[in-house]
C-alpha cells in the first residue's frame, strides 16, 4: 500500500510540474580542487545537497542527511550520528574519503573516525558526493567514492541562537554569527548536543567549535578554517559483541587549514596547508577503565598545491601533496609515514563541446608501501542541451589502516604484512535535465582485489587480518528530482533507487568478521512542500534490503514555521516505531521527536 501511495503521489507531482513554472537557480560549480566545472559539464556521478535542502530536510546531522543519497549506506549506532560509518557502493568504512573544503579528513588509525568531525548544518553551504572511479581525483582511499563538505563563505553580518529538546533527554544548543570588517569576513559557531541515551549506556555529550575567516577579500583571498569536535559517549555494543554493554569512548578531533587562490591569466593556482589531529580513548568497561583501554593520538600535517591551466588544447589540472602522519598509541605503538601524491589530468572537448575526454593519472609514494599509480579516464557526450551520456573507468587502491596492521586484543590480531587493497572500476550513465526535472541513471562495476578481512579457521582461534577476498560488485543506480511551483510556493520531490550484487571469491574460511552485508536494494523518497508562505513540511522514506535478506523501512517527517526572525521546527524520526539495526546488531532508536527554536538577527 505504501508503494502504491508513493507512485500515485509521483504521478500527481509530474502532472502538476508540467503546468507550473519552476524557479531558475544559478548552476553549482563543482570544486574538484584542480579542474572546477559547472555541474552540467561534469562527466561524473555527482550528487549535490545545497543549503536550502539541508535546512528543509528531516535530518539533524550529516550522517542522517547522507541516508537519503542513492548509493550511500550510513551505518549508525544511536542518535545524532554518534558513531557512524560511511559506505559507498558496497565499499566499507575504510574505503570512503571525507573532505572538508577539499581538505582530506581521513584518519590513519581507522575509518571509524571518519565522521568524528560532523559540522553543524548552520556552517554548510553544500555537500558534494562523487561516486565511482571518477573519485580518483582525490587520491588513495577514495575507493568507492568521496564526500566533500563545502562550508559557507561571504555571509552577511548576523547572529543566531538555536535551542532544541526532545526524546531521550536530548538537548541541542547553538550560537554563532558572521561579521564583516573592512577587507575581512569571519564566521563562528559553537554547538552543544547531549542526551541521557535511548537505552542503557548510550548517553553522550558533544561540543563543536567552528571558525572560518577570509582575509584580503578584494584581491587574492586567504582562507582560514578551524574546527574542534569533542565527543563523550556510552558505546553499548558498538564495537565488540552486543553482549558487551559497558563500553565507553571519548574522542577529540580538530582541523586547521589555510588556503588561497591566485589567478595569473590562464593559470589558476590553489595552495593549501593543513593539520588534522584525532585523539581516541576507549574503555571496554566504563566503570573500570583499567580493565582494558585503548588510547591513540594521530596527527596528519599536509601541504598541497593544485592548479589548472586553460589553453586552446583544453584544461590541464595538476596537483602535488606532501603529508606526514604520526601515531602514538598504547596498543598500536609509535608509527609514522610520509606520503607524496601527484595527480595530472587534461580535459579536451570536440565537436563544438559536445564530446569531452579527460584522461588522468595519480602517482603515490608512501614510505611503508612504496609507489602506486592508478590511471583513469572520463568521457561525456551531449546528445542535446538537456541529455548527456557519460562513462568513467579507472584504478584505485587503499592502504591498510594502522589498526589493521598492528592492533592486538584478546579477540583480534592485526597483520603487519598486509598489502594495499586494489580495484578496477567502471561506470556508464546518462542524465537528463530541464526546468522541471533532473534524472540520472548509471550502471557500475567494480572488481576489487586483496580486500582485507578478519578471519579464523577454528572458532576458538582469534580473528586475524588478511588480504583474503576478491569481490566483483555490480550495480544500478537511479535518481529523479522534481522541482515546481504550486500555490506560488516551491515544491520538491526526490526519488532514488540502488541495486547492488556482490560476487565474493576467495573467502573459503569458516569464520569471517566482515562478511559482506551490502545493501541489495535501497529506495529513498523525499517530498519537501509548502502550501502557504512560511510553513514547510518534509516527509522522507527509505527502504533497505541487505544481502543477507534483512529488510527495514523508516519514515521521518519535519514541519517548519518561519515567523520573521524566528524559525520553529518539529522533527519526528522513525514515525512507525520500526525495530531495526544498521550495524553490529546495535538496535536503532524507536519513534523520537525533536523540537527546535532558532532566532536570527541581521
């Protein structure tokens, strides 16, 4: 019945959209850090979530928001994205790269820390999601894809205060603003999130600080960004067996980056330096920390220069990055590595810009894994101004994390002899866009080698990390976005569907910790509508069927009122109180409500 209602609603919207005129908006320029192109000129599978869509969504953090993107599987443990892992097109949490304003936020200890630095919505201009082999532009670890969070810039002078309260003793508070002084602009934000927990030992306290300043705004601007996130949370069954309910964790993650952009005729140069630090303190028994403790501090210091040159032959993009990583750990020891990444690509167009061809190659040198090169090529052909075909193929790889190499516990053992994971991926897609609708359809295939898994031959043995699996992943992904005017109000409707099938080879051991359990079927729907000015409603739905046959479907809703400088919203997640898990048999929260009040002074 629910599927029938959704189909009827889709038909109604399609009919309405033909009769109404949608609102034209400026086209987004995708910031690939080397060759920046308008969205319509890219020959990649890219999803964009802009600030308005973020504001109107039923999500309350980035982890929740990404659940609505086809091909992305966010496996959460609890509310507010407390501990979340990112999977793209079947790749695991170690194989997805997160960037903030183009700065790589990966962690050498483990991919579990990728989402530690969740930025409040108030600071996000848009989120760019690039999937498939085209993600090679970001270098190693973008195995299945990459997500770039682009923060806001050049805001008007303003102050804002937001308070929220809801189920499970949840409290959210934010204060921030923007200030323009002569030739500089400044943004600042502080956010506090806390909860008593939706079940035993799932309480948390989070603090997030955000600062962004731009100097010399009238010439070659210099951008400074600083982020600090501190989280303290009960981790009931988050990592070990669900039977272990007394786990506890504290993390501190910070990022400082300085960047600039210089244009010299046809040459654009973008230098950047950054420092990312992560501190993780994990206790197996919250009330008895001395029983078993892991304490890790990782630091990554990097410098990079990206550039592009425009000529009659096309656009050449090139980049060079030097990064030094340090780890200090009571379990993993003291480690360090140096990484040098070089990337070159060239975009050519033919037949009056109908055909575009972009070959490229990335070469990496990493001290403990030596040289690796992964070439690729992107192709695009415009049938007409609305319809485009595109294809990508390329190689990528991922070096093992320090946890996979050196971790030791009573149940798990790393392997210092691990090799990098490798893959050869291809995709073929088509998209159609006019004033009312955007449609994207893509088929993809990835052949992955030397995948890392924790395995054992006898039940009484401990799990040991090994390069043991070869996996072929086949998939189909589609996305449909409608936008139209009705009763003089903007209405938006999005549909997404992903099908994936994993063919596993080489896993002939009886016990595997990370046996694949990708999404086989993923369906998402989102209707953001308004019938009167100042009142918006958003209804979101997602259905998941995993490879093991597990299924669940979840409905969320949000109603938002705008009254002059005040914004009042009510969000209900998991409306039908569905019982389900996303990872590690950790039950997700049932029906829960959040009320928010925001005041903005300009």
